[in-house]
């Protein structure tokens, strides 16, 4: 379950925590006061006990992004009674930080045996495991933090949103930028009236960085002893193990396991759109361009369009997604000499356009520059976050209400649902009309089969 991006994401965690005033291991040693005390051989003040030291958090998936979670939560001082990963080669870092934690390969067994010993669960698995792991934890009354995309299918996303309300637990999806400054500034530019009516939003990414547009190999390999391949498959259809094809990172490009570039990154990069504009159900989802489809992997490139109807607060607007090297063609919007970043957003309004660089809402900037100077920085309308993970931990402690995590499942469920509809449009290759209230496509019955999926025996929740 490894992820080569975990280092940069870990840096993001540390930056957010530091901005929130949360002490991470080693931060005290970097402070001017501590440096002076060291030089004068004065005793340093003892570290204050962690406010989260009584929380008992279990991990499902401890490699890749799970490793980042383990590191961050260890720095925040929580307890970890147990963790699970299908690959025992991933156990080492978690065991090093939580030496008394019990080890499991099957998270179903862990939740059955350890549920009385844990308060919350953090899930960082391939996408096809997100729903069963999360639902099983909530059914045990556990607070849950689940990585993006929240689920593998739109139906699963709606189920988790409803279940979180039913079980009354604190929830958070792992789209860390939601706690950052950037998306709050985007919110404040729009709700401060500086953009006017936003009629279109363009979002693009530098993904995929894994194989897509490839067929399944007819070859097979013997799974290594450290990997429980049948558990890795979990709810997905059975298939032979193939070295380097799926585990630990390339699973993202396969329909059975991942959600492609859209599922991987849109929960980050389209977050501002869904938070700021509160779009509700789309009425139309359409693939504008896409690479060759083979039924096994996502296309190498795609462009997708969503249509959102008017609401009491705003007019109708359209949203566009680009991946695989495709980019918006908007020369009339960009001033001379300005280029689009490798990943980002354009919010095109009737008064001004906002260019947002990066995946996490970094550096929102009014363009052209003359308009930016005229508008200046927007007035503050939102409270700032103590940190994405900290929001969830504070809600578990009872120091904040259950809905204090701002990417809780009431938000993240509908958000993920809308994103995953784009993958269905790619899969059937045609314009789809969506009845959100009844959760079905009205013009393409065959597309409804992809709203949900079949689960292997033993994995139905």
C-alpha cells in the first residue's frame, strides 16, 4: 500500500500542524528559545503532555499514506492498540512507533477482536476497501478518518454519509487541503462578492503517474509470503497476482481497485468548487474527450463536464475536469506571459477570474494583475482550522461537536459521489442525465450498473 507521494504529504501535515500551534516531535528543538537554552547549557522545559494522549487510534493500512498517518499520529501523542495491513513488510515503521500495538493482516478480524480497545480508526487502503472498512468501523461505533476518495462507487459514498449520521460518530475524509488557508481564501473571494457570478470552473491535474490505458496481463506470479493476496483483493473480483501490476501503488489505474486520476486527485483539487459553490446534484455528466477504453484500466487522458442547475444562492454553472496532459484552452482569460500551473483551478466569474495553483488550493490569485491590485485580499469570513487531523481528534475527545471536522462525511459523501459519477460517464462513453434524488441515470439504463458493484462473498457489509 505504498505511495511515493507520502513524503510531500507528510510535509503538508507538519506545516498545517505547526501553523495551528500543535507541537510535533523535534519542533521544540528548532525554536529560538530552545536553541538559546542549549547554547547556555540551561535545562530545557519539559514538553507539555499531548492533548490527545488518551485517544486510542487503530490504523487500517500502514504503508504509503498509512505511514504518513502513523508518523503524524505518533507525533501528536495518541495511543495505538492495534493496526492492520495485508502486507507484513509494512509493519516495521508502525511497530517502531507503537511497540505494544497488536498486528493483524485482516482488518475484519482486528475490528472484531479489538473494538473495545479503540476509539477511532484511520483507513488508508486501496479505494476498493474504503467502504467495507469504514462501514464496519462505524457499525462498531468507532470514529473514522478515511482517505480520499471516500469510496469506490457513488452508492457507497451515499451510504457512508447516511451511516455517519445514524451512528453519531466523528468522521473526516483525508483531503488535507480542506483545512488549509487557500480554500478559505477562495471561499472569501467568492462570498465577498469579488468574483461575481461564477459560470464555469476548470480543474486540471498532472495525474496519472501510474499505468492506465493498458490491458490485463495473461501472466501470473506467485504472491510473496509477506502479502496476503486474497485479503488484498478483498471485495474485488478474484484475479491472479501479478508482480508490480497492482500492489503497492499501480492499483489506482484499475477499475476494480482504484478511481483513476479523477478519483485520486479531484477530492483535493475540486474541493474548493464543492465547498464554495455548494452545487448540489449535477443534472448532466458528459465525457468531452477520453483515451481508448478497454474495460480494465482508466483511459490515459480524459476531459469531463458536469452541469449544475441554479439554486437560490447562485445561477447555473458548469465544471470541467482535465487529466493525462489535457489543459483548459482559455487564452482570452490569461494575461500575456502568464501560464497555467501543472495542476489547479480557474473560477471564471462575471466580475473577475480566480486562478488557484496546486492541489490543495494554494496561492489563489485574481487575474489579471490589475484586477488583483484593485480587489486586494478578501475580508475574513471563516474561522481557521487547527489542522485537518486535529479537527477529527478534537471531535473524538468531545472538545468539539461531531461535525467540527469540516470534511466530515455529510460533506465528503456527496462530494465524492459527484466526482465518481464522472468515472461512470467515462466508462459508458456518453452524455448522462442524472436523477440525484433517486440515484439513477434516466437516459442510459446500462450506466446504472456502475453506480454500485458486486462484492465477493465475505466482504458484503
